């Protein structure tokens, strides 16, 4: 199907709308900021690609020092491996014959680790890996707070021991996820985070007590890395959001700058009190809240599928074609709708970056 | 980028998850149901492709008697024209040099109508069409209730007359949109709908009074077509949702059956009180509300990006890999995330239907 792409060098203000733009300088700075933290604390950075869904950005992160990446699904991992990334933790359970077959195929091409929270699943992974002479690294997923996937800390040793007894899969450590806990205003550690990390540490100690070696303990998100990353038993952080910084989190972690926008333009204006721009629910997600207009003097009233209805403040004047940039509250799900980033530097289009893992759900 | 597609004939229960399936029989029946209404009332059916985004479904609708289709954006219209559809109303304003250039190019290849609510825009359309020796049909967009795009009824004659005076663009009639007004339980016409249709009729009469000929008055959505379609001045209805029927509207219009599902499977289960399936915000939209699990004995607690967390009722038993189908509340934005429909008949995969206008925002 036809896709008409702009010429590199086009001014950002001439891009057709709605389009997803990324400020390349800010995103690159965000990558360096997190990596500096990792380098200083001697903790490995393994960014989550479920935010950017692009081997372009994965490579940028690895060039700055990341040890590899996290992916959420086997299809995301496939898009990374075939895009040149060689070290991937699928920070999620991989369940079902077909997905396990794909995991094994991938493990023959790259270093693949996967989260496990179930004995049957571990056995299936082992059987499939053995049949194909593949080797898969295993992290036991620990339920630290979300009550989603993951075993309780007291169950971790049994599952870890079970894994060590199976061929072609290799117990490597533990994974927790506590990345969505909002930081406290005064910079101190939130109580909820302490509890979550204590649960992960309980699992860590229990597994060590069985005499097993733990190479990796992977945890943290953009909101929690500063605390989680200083716990000595954690040695990898898997932040995702920090690269472009969501609108919903930007005040919590001001060391990262929001680098993502959906640019829209005014397609209808009525008496200059109400203007309609051409970005709606089909080009920007609202699951974490309504996007914020960057331009002053407009207030977003509602989003419908293809339209943003805005009221005009302070008698400001807008014409057909005026640009209104919207800051998404949730980058991950907004990026998931688009096929490309338009990479902007100094006001012009420097690169068109394929969102190669877009739509990779399975 | 790699996309692994299943073989036709695969059982629906073996499809990898999450995936978007459509019950072909139900969707085909929905198409026939609306067309029967149109045939009986002698009103033209011009379905909106912003729901299905696919020339496959557009052709099915035209085969059943639709006169053409509506599209929301120039890019959607492009995907239809290059997919073989020859008569398209872009039921929206097309603004800006680049989009108008594309509109003109398309108008040289198919019969294209477009909504207009602004004199400057009409002049630009005319200039561009004239320069390329293209002909564009114009419907004046009337603001019937949404306070989005569209002129007030009293303003319609002036804009219509302005259009008739310009070369290469042709005033053809009026367009209103009142399709989101919920029907009343007793089947009678909601007061809000009467008001909206009265506004459209005011515009209709005012334009007729100027001596202009009106070929087309296009309006209605899935919720309102039964009332709107019986107004004698309306001669085209542009329903979209009816083809697959959203969860959010299904009780309002029981003549159409919900035909769309996202199939997920259980990837983690804890003591059989909490199960996690592999569909989340990245494969199903929530802008019209949380999806409904079709399977009994589960209650959807929360959706995160890649996970649905559900509680189990009545001591039901679920295993890893058990299937949970989710009915989306909003088809349009859920379809907008996926690249294919998996078309199911008699429990097996009959066709893989590309969502050819997915991601066509501009």
C-alpha cells in the first residue's frame, strides 16, 4: 500500500500531519543520562524496547553502553534480532507451542533470556530447546507488587531448582518489576518501592540459600531506577520510558526531557474561539490521559477519532494550517500506532526511523 | 520486517495470540442488513471505511449495493482508490498544500467528493484542481451538533454559492454528522437527533432557496440511520460501525451482531484465582471503555500494555494456554492497531484480510 514519505531536510513545519516526531537531541541526551547513572553505579543498563519498538533506538542505546535490551514479546524480540541486536531478555512469559517454537528458533541466532513463573512452562521450554539443540537463559519472574505474572518470593527457589535440573535451559537469576511506583517529591524512597524491593531481595536470598548461583537480578523502570539501582543485589535495570519521556511521568523524573510529539494542524476554525486540528484517537493514545497541546492559548476540549477540538484563549488568532503539537501522555501506546518516527534536529527532518516492532503483539 | 502468518485452514483455537479475528458470517450479515434497509427506503448506502480500513470490506459493501464509500482522510482514500474503489466521499475537510495536492491527484483517478466548511479552503481546492485539470465534487459540511467542523445552517448558502462560482470544483450538496446520538429504548426518535436533523434541513432549505440544485445530502451513523434514513431530504447514509458492531453500541442496535474479537491466551495463572492473558493496551483500545471477556467465569480487572489481569469466578479452572476472547468496546481504534483481520468461518481461518488503510492518518 502507498506510503508517501517526506524528503530528508524538509522543515518540521512542512511535514504532513498528523505525524509522530522525535527531537533527536533530547532523546540522545536521555539515553546518555541513564547510561551515566549505570556507569557511575556500576549497574548494567538493559533498556526495554517496548517503548521505542525500533532497532534504530536499541542500537543507539547499546552504542552508549547498554548490555542488550529487554523485549515484551517474542515478536518484538524477532524484530530486534533480525535488526541486528544480539542480546535480548524477553522480560515476560512465553507460553504456547507456536511461541515457544519461535523462541527456540531465535535462541539459535542470538543470546535470548526469558522470564518464567511456571514449572510446566519451564519443562516445555526445555523440551523444545533440547529438540532443536538450542540454549535458553532463564530468569525466574518474581511478583514484587503488580499481582500480574511472577511467583511469590517463597516459591522462587523451587522453580529455580527445577530449571537447573532441565536440559538446554539455564537458570541465570531473577526478574522483578516495580517500575511504575511514582517517586516521592522529596526524592526519598517510597514505602511501596521499599516493600517491592524487599520482596525481590527475599527471593534473591532464598535462591542463594539453596546454593544456586545468581548472575542477573533485573528490575526497575524510569520512575524507580534511582532507588532500585542502588540496591546491591540488583545488577541490571530495564527502564523503557526514559528515552522519550511520557507526558504522564515527566514531572517525576525531570532529568529526562519529553522528546516526542504528535504534530497536527488546524483544519477548521469557527470564529477563532474553537479550532479543530487533524490528530485524534487514531494517532495518539489516551489510556494514560489526554495529550497536552504545546502551543499556548489553546485548550484541548475533546478528542474524537480524527479530530482534536480545542478552545482558543486570550483572543489568539489561528488560521487553517496552523500547527498544534500534542505531547502524548503515554508514549508506548502512541508509538504503537505509528509506522515511523520523523527525527528532527535544528528544525529539519534528519531521519525517518521505522518503528520496526510496531504491531508485534504475539 | 518479519511477519509470521498462519496457514489458511488453521483452527481459530490454534491462532497465535493476541490476534484480531472477525466472524465472516456475522460481518457479511451486518452488511446485508443495512443494505436491505437502504433498498427498502430507497436511500443510498455509502459506508464509512474509517471503521474497517480495508478495501476487502469496502468491496463487499459495494457488491451488496453500496454506491461507494466514505473515507476520513486523504490517505484512507488513497488506500481505497489504489485498492480498486472508484467512488469516494472524503467526509472531512482536506486542508494544506500537500494534502490538497494528493486530493487532486486522486481526483484524476476516481470520483472524489470532499467536505468543505471554509471559503479559503474552497478557493485552494479550486486553484489546485484547475492547475491539474482535475474535477472535485464538493459537499458543504454543516455543523449539526458536534461543534466540530462544519458551517452553521445560515452560512451554508453563501459557501455553496461561492463554490459554484469557482472552476473545477462542483457543489453537489450537504453533509451532516449526527451518528453518535444514542437511540431511545422505545425506538422513538431522540430529541437531540430531531434537533440535529432540523439543523441539516434548515441548511438544505436555505441552499435550495438560493436556486442551487442539491444532488446529495449525506448523514447518519449506525445509531441513527433508522431515523435519519427516513427523512426525505437525506438521500445517503454513511454508517461505519455496523459492519462489526462495537461492544459499546451493540445493545442499542441489536439488528447488527458484534463480529470482532481479540483472542488472547492465558500466560500465567496463580492458584486459579487470578489469570493473566497476553492481550493489553497495545492490541486493544480502551478509549470507549474496557473490553468484555466473552468466556464466562472471568472478570477483567485491569489492562496493562501487554497483559490482561483477570479474576476467576465460580472456582472455574484455567490452564496456561486457555483462550480468552475480548470484545472491543471501540472497533475503529482497535482495528487501527492491527495489520490483519483473521477471517473465521466454521471455526477455521478462511482468509487473512490486510487492514490496508491502517495507520493512514494524513
